[in-house]
């Protein structure tokens, strides 16, 4: 697979990465551990070198899974993880809100290093901006960890443009991760122009709209209570009925390119900027293979204009998150 550099950094990764969150739950029950290890290792065999996890996924279980799966392949891959949530350890750990206090970041990195089985974390994102802690203090803490050799690169997730700029002035930000796809384009307004100015890479999560843009989710699809999508306004049956128009557009383009809707959605993202690296998540190796195929789909300027023009006429219905989760973003 082609490689891409995240902004002006020296961090080079596969053009499409693998988001590992769903392997430990989030969209239903966690996958079988050995099966998930096989999927991760199979992704490496197929050219994927960029793997995304976080302390809060599980919590901790996803870091442990990724660490075990990639331990024999450590020299071939880049692992990103995230900090910024506080945990209670009463039996099984659970998240109890945001905490990006410098001492808590430095305490938490030790656990991530052990779980990931690494000496240094390749890319360490602040998962969500903590309004109680100045971003300069957060960037300073990560700067200290980089000096100590425990972290290689600093990242931010779902942060507002002005916050990214302030952090970057203290410790250069290598990558910003936020949701971005044909049905959620908010980063285009302020974040992407800033990243281009500062030479920061961009890592879209949910590049397939939490599965919706694959065309596999229909109006009558049901979601388990453990599936995050059961709480998302954009995934109500009424919203899905309206939003099928976007999937229909991708299907038409895909047919002409002998590709799948998912591959067109990923190819569209890759065509936006050369420093964009999407991280679609899956628990199935067949989907990994399909997603990788998106990097081979070439969209000409006419294709991009056609997609942009048609998509602009479609109004996506429903918020992308419940209100309590949306409040944690773009701060």
C-alpha cells in the first residue's frame, strides 16, 4: 500500500490505517480476542502499518489487545493511543470523565507503555480537550514525555482550531484526529486550513460514517443496546431513511469505478489532501481488505466535482452524537 507522511513530520504510515476500538466493544459486544489478533496481524500482512487505540477503549482492554497482536511486528508498525479520561479502578476500570492534568497524563502513560508492550508511544493524542486544564499545560506535559523518550509524537482529537494553534506553539502537533467523511464535513471550515498552514497531518475517524456509508445499514437495521449507534440521532430509522440518499450517490459512483461504496468514501477522503490518513474500524479481515482497496481507487477532478455537487444537494438528517458527547468536541 502507498505510504503517507502526517503533515511535515517524519511520521510515515500506510495511506489507510486501522481503527481498533470496535474490537473491544462500542458497536456491540467485544470480538473474540484470538480472532481480533488475527485480524490485526492480517492487516499488517496486507500493508497496514498504522493502528489506533485509546486508554478509554475497554477501558484498557483495547490497548492490551493491540499490544499483544503487534508485539511480534513492532518494527513494522506505528501505534497511536489516547489519554485524557480519568478512571476508577473498583473491580473493572470505568471512565468517570475528563482529566488532562499533567501529573495524570504522566501517570497514565506508564500504563499505556506496559499494555502496548513498547518503550515509546509513536503518537499520543489528547482524546478530548479538558476545559479545566490550559492546553499549554497539556502540551507541556507531552513535551516532557517526548524529552524523556516515552512518547515520539503529540496529537489532538476533536479539538477546535484555536486550541490546536495554542498547543502547537508549545509542542508541535504531528496529527489531529477528528470525525470526517462525506456526511460530516465540519473540519473543512477551520481545522483543515489550519493544519495545512501549520504542517499537521489529519486522521479522520469514522470515515465510513460508523458503517452507514458502506450501504450495509438499512432503514430496518436494529442496533443492540450496547451499540453506540442506538443512541445517535443520525441513526434513528427516520434519519436513516432520509440519509440513504447519500449511500445511493456512493453506489452510483462505485458502480462506474467497479468499486464498493466504502471504497469510494475512502478514496474521496484520500483525494482531499495528501496528508490525510483515514482509520476505518472493523472486526473482519474481509472488510480490512475492502477498505485497503479504497487506496487504489483513483478519483479524477471531474469525479470529485460530481461527488461534491451531488453531496451538497443532500441534507444529512440527525446529529452525529447525543448532546452530552457533542459537548466534549471542538473546544
